[in-house]
C-alpha cells in the first residue's frame, strides 16, 4: 500500500496474511490471516486467491467468540460486523 492508501479517509478495512515462515525450517508456524473492519457497518472480506487452496478456521472473532474453531469456506466471503476483527489459521497437518 502507498502512503496515500493508508491516509485515505474511507480506508477502514485491512486483510493481512502471515506466512508462518519462521526462518527456521525445523520449526515452522501455521499461516494466519487477519481481517480487520474498522468501519461501523458490516463488510465482506475474501480469502486472497493465492491462499484459497488452504484450509482455514476461525481462531478469534471479536464479534462472535463462540465461533472459535469454526471452519471457513475459503471461496466464500467472510462478513465482519462493524468494528471487529477475525483471525483465521490454516493448521498444518500433523506429521
């Protein structure tokens, strides 16, 4: 994003992917996807195309804590209520 993007008065949503790459191939972490809605109305978010082949589950949903552990369809939109965040995790298969 450019400084202009960050300073746009209407920009109130963000999706950020964390790869899980720790720099140590013997101790990888799970990938995470953080979705933040700072707007007061609900907004629809999507899992980026490049991450849709991964399985995702809700780790944190500030608007609905009981949804923790729920599986998310990566091809569908994820609707966040106003002023909330959702943290998704793609668990690595057990070795």
